[in-house]
C-alpha cells in the first residue's frame, strides 16, 4: 500500500506538468490583451513596453513558462497582474469557500440519492422505480445553472423569497453563512444526485444477482440483512468512484453557481481571472484544482481497501 501511494504521488509530477503547460498555452490564445486592458486610453508604446517588462511578458513564451513553473513547484504562484497581490494566499482563502460549498452539496446529494437508489433497486419495475428513474434522469439532464435560474425565479415569484446576496464567513456568523450557502448547495447537490442515484440502483441490482446473494437468501437471511449487510457494501465500489470524481469536478465546476449567487470561491476567482486576462491567477487556480482532484482520486482508491478487503495494491502493479 505504501509503495502504491508513493507511486501515485510521483505520478503527480508529469500530470501537473502536462496540465500546467496546457493551460499556459491556452491562455496565450484567449482573445484580448491584458496590457491594453490595464492601460486603457493611456496606452502608449513606451508605457506598453515598460509594463511588459515589469510583468515579464517581453520574454519568449518558453522562458515565461519556465519562470512560472519553477516558482509554482515551490508554492509561489506569482502575483496578480491586476492587483499585484500574491496569488497562493488568495487561492487558499477562496478554496475554503468552494470546499464548504462542495461538501454541503455532496452531503445533500448522498442524502437524496443513496436512499432513493436503494428504494428503486428494491422496487424494480414498479411505479416507485419509474418515478425514481425519472427524477434521476432530470438530475442528469438539467444543468445546474438552469436549475439555479429556475429556483431563483420560482422562489422570488411564487414565494416572495430572494436568495441572500453577499458572503459571510462561517467563523463570523455560522447561521448567516449557512443561509447563504444552503440554496447553492441544494442546486449543486440535486444535479449531482441524479448520477449517484442511477449508479446506486444499477450497482445494487448487479450485486443482488450474484450467486453469493442467492446462497445467503437460501440460508434464510432476511431481506434487510441481505441488503444492508451483504449487498450494499459490495455495491459501494462504483458508487464511491463516482462520488470521488464528482467531488473533484465540483471543486472546479462550481464556477457558474458561484457567479449566480455571488459566492467568492475559487471558481469565481478563476472566472474573474479569465475575464480580466489575468494569466497568473488562472494558471494558479487551474493547477491547484488539478492537484486537489488527483489527491481526491487517490483517497478514493485507498478507501477501496477498507470497503473491500479483497482489493490490494502490490508493488509492480
């Protein structure tokens, strides 16, 4: 296990290097010019040359990349073109907001999806099964930004309720913080729940068809014992895999929701950096999100061994 974890951590190096190079090159092709945006009507050739030299944009692209990545591996993501502030402390400050939103959405998703998925599997081909499958299909099909817009319209027009604007840190006012974060978390969790619901149903049905389940039933075990003691645990592997992937993608995929609800998380920081052509900010955010995504997937792989003791990671594999 230790050798496997070390090997996976070593794989972080080429993965993050590849991602960093890709996002660096993509940023060069984004329409617009950061220098023109910063100088505006005051732009002159002399001022432009001075600012390019100050920001390091007068160097060849390969030198710009080497300078950036050599600092990034030491935890220095540089400074923002716009604000002149260090990027890494800002990323960590924004990350805790996005992390809270992601965890709340994930918990809401599990509360909705796993019980309904189990119910759908136990009531296969019934009206309840059809209803749950319809709900899960809606969750998969409707984008979170569309669901957010519909929720705001419904609550404001139908119930005269308007979502809270602004953000309050949970350490300052927990009640106010949860009031602000609850609706965005429900929307993200509902979108996430559709896939988890379908996976729970299909994985549980597959497990219930196994021969060892037939043997357990033949020995006289009750359906509750068959379901919760034997079937569900064996069905968790693909469910955990999906959940891990969704948590990782939510960390970088909550951009639109954070924009709609004015939540100053990592997604909104990335989007603002793109709009302002603030290359170091975007590159730092994407690289950090990629790092967290890989760590989440490694954690999921390690959880497999605790869920199913038959799974082992040996050296050379």
